[in-house]
C-alpha cells in the first residue's frame, strides 16, 4: 500500500521545483514556475496544509521576535559600481534619476506609507555597502523606511517656481550617495500646490536596473491604491537580492573552461584598438565628466521599417540599432574593429522577475567590419556575437582577466542601451495624472559616448526616441549634432538599401 509522503519530503519537493509558499490570512498561497505544481503535488499540499501554515507562521513570528542585522557578499554589479564610485567618491555620475509630475489630490501620508511597505518587502532597500574586515559586504538592516523628503513650495512666487523646481531636482540628482550609511534609492517630493507635485526617484547604479524600476513603480501603484481604497494588495513575497547573489555566485562553479575559451578566441586579434575621433580634440589636462546631450526622435514609419528589416534578417530591433551605431562609430573614428559596451539585465531565472536590485551585466560586444560586409552579413554577425556574449560574459571581466594574464583594463569606451520598457504609464495612482519626465537625466558620464534608445507610444504608432550623451572632452557639440543627423540618415539608408555594403551605406 502506497503511503503519503512526509511533510519533510513535500518541502524538499517544493524547493527542488522552485515553488514558494506563504500565508495570507487564513489562506496558503504559492508562486511556481509554469507546470511545476502538478495535480499530485496539489493533493499533497492540501493534505499537509494545516502543518505547512503552522510552520510558515512560526517562521514569521520567529523573524519578527529577533530582528538582527545580516550581512551577505555583494553581487558582481554592486562590487563593480562600488569600486568605480571609490575612484571619484563625490562625483554623482552613477546616480540614475527618474522624474514624474503628479497632478491631482495626492495623499502624501499614504504615499510615504506605500514606499515604506515596499522597503519592508525588499531587503535591498534596507541595505548598505560596507567594508568589514577588509571585505565589501551587504549589510541588511532588519527594519527601515524610505528615504523620502517632502519639500513644500506652495509659498514660492509663481515667477520663480519653474526655476526653483529645476534647481531642487538638479541638486538632488547630483547629490552623492553615501553607500556605507544609506541604501541606493532615495526620493524627493516637491509640492507646488494642492493639486501639483514633482516626484524624483534617484537610484545609485549599485541598486538600479530598469527591471527594478518597473517593479518599484508597479508595487508603489498597488500599495497606494490599496491604502486609498481600503483594499488589500495581494503580492507574493518577493525574491530577495541575497538569493540572486547566491545564484550568481553559483555560475562560477560551472562553465569556466568554456568562458576562458571564448575570451581566448576573443583576443586572437589582439586587444580592442584605441579610438581616435574625427575631428580630434586633444584631451584636457584635467578630464571632466560633463556631457552634451543631443536628443533623437524618429518617426513611427521609420521605426516600423527598422522592425521589418530586423525581422527579415532574423534579428531584433536592438541588434539593428547596435549595428547602425557601430557603423557611425566607424565613420567618426576610422576604426572598423569596434568594441561597444551594452547594458543587459541578467535575470534568466523565472523567480527574479519581481526582484528589486541591480542585475546589470555590461558585455563587451566586438564588431568586426574590416572586410566591408554587406548589411545582411553584418546583421547576422552581430546577432551571433550578441548571443555568444550573453552566454559567456555572465561572469565579470575582473574574474576572467587574471586567468588570461591580461590587465583588468576597460575593454570599451562607448556604450549602447536599448530599453524594452519605459516608465511611461507605469506609475498609476487613483485620481492622479502621472507624467513621466523623460528628459530629466543625469548629464555626467564616464563613457566617451553613450547612445540610449527606447520606443514611445504615439497616436501614429511606436516611435524610437533617445539621446546621445558624449563627453565634452572628446568632441565638440557641433560634431555630436552632426553625428545625430548622420545616424538618422544611416537608419533611413538601411531600410532603403538593405543589400549595400557598410562602405556604400556610409557614403550614402
């Protein structure tokens, strides 16, 4: 006669299947990968429901009774940006701001409560980065509140209001983080009158990625709505950042030989050539990080044509834009063997979808155009190169370089980012009209040139939007403006002359 599995066996099976349980009132809740919760396992959960709920409640009460500071190793991303920040401790070029205009009867008390509910859920929002016994560690406080400052500007003269708002937003954007004593997210709310506010969320790169911003805005919307309406916000317990770090470290235990072989092949042509810009601007005696930022706004028609070109060549819009970026860089540097950094959120595992915390990898994408390929050949080459980079560059370069007996130096000075999601429409508060201020950006940069693109919804369809951010030390503003126009012309040439070579397209 077959016996029912023990509670321990059920728990082991749940862990193996990545199924999480929690108690909500008198109900047992779960999250699970698709297909993981089989009918048999459902029956077993039902049989052990009372014991499981008692065990989960016991764990919750134990955690509440003995709050304590906990420490964990940092993620690859945290270590990278923390180390870079130490090179220039007071410079805020790793501050990532997002601004919103809120129109309507905002309840600031409930807004603060909503932020605090998110801080209670996500340990990383209660985490500082500290050196303990010579080692960088995450230090997680057992409790905490959102670093939210509210400034009342209702008495500010109307004529000075716009300048005051801009000055306060810029000041907050440029205020350095003290990562040893504060988490990598803070907020500023400016109240203009009873119906108008400006909200600034400022991340540090040790905490930020675009997915984290989307999770934060979703949860802020849900908590605020629930508190305003008196409803509940039924959110499952989130995956904590420490779990992501443990998963990331596990990557080091396997596949290192394949990664080393990849990098040996990568360097068969030597290191990436230095870039010399045309027209050339000699570097100043004291480098700065100030930039000039020309904006790009493309038509929905061109955007759709580029998507069609991408699909016909078996790639994505991101890959086509990356290819065009490489071609423009060749025009302005004369270099046909280019290495471009790109930002990639490493969240392969299903359970990291609701995670707040930095998961950014910055793969070095080496694009070879020295043989003057035609567009289809180059797009196929870029597609294969991106796929390989995402497969083998999921471990920091700093971990690989010593095994290759290479200096741990930057592999690229130019970066490209394409955002699949934007904050437009993500923050939804009852009775409040929310407008995302997309042109409120941090105009300090370490890369020589940084191209950022995304799609905005318009009445006529999705339209590519973005900006070039270039160091003023590298080339002049008029050069950047010309590069901007050349990029627009090149994208048009790609869709109109898809069989031409790189050289022909650049001479169009």
